[in-house]
C-alpha cells in the first residue's frame, strides 16, 4: 500500500464500528444521567410548605422512564459493538 493513502478494507469497518460504539455509549450515558436525576412519580413537592410528600400507591408508581430504558439499551448496544470491534481488529 502506498504511503499517504488511508488504509482500506476491514480496518475501516472496524474503526467505524468502534467510533459508532463510542457515540452510542455517550448518548446512552447522557440518557441514564437524565434518568437518575428525575423526581420519582410518587414524590411530590409542596412549595407553600417547602416539604416533600410520598404518595405510595403500588398501582400508579413508575420508577423508570423511557430515558432510562433507552439509555440502558444504548449502553448495552455500545458495549456489544465495542466487543465485536475488538475481535474483528
């Protein structure tokens, strides 16, 4: 291969897969960060009394939102992509 030309073939695909894994992992981490700092649905804040109230009704409690679910899925896919890129390199 002549000097000055970028490598082609499998190396390009592996590097692209690795970079896509990093990007997907960053997006997933950001979504999980948003998830962790949300106020749960069973906690309410009363501004006039400056207090937090817990209303626990097991039928209405949602602990996880779609931010957390998508973030975890993105992180799992990112790890799988990086794992595959490691073996293809």
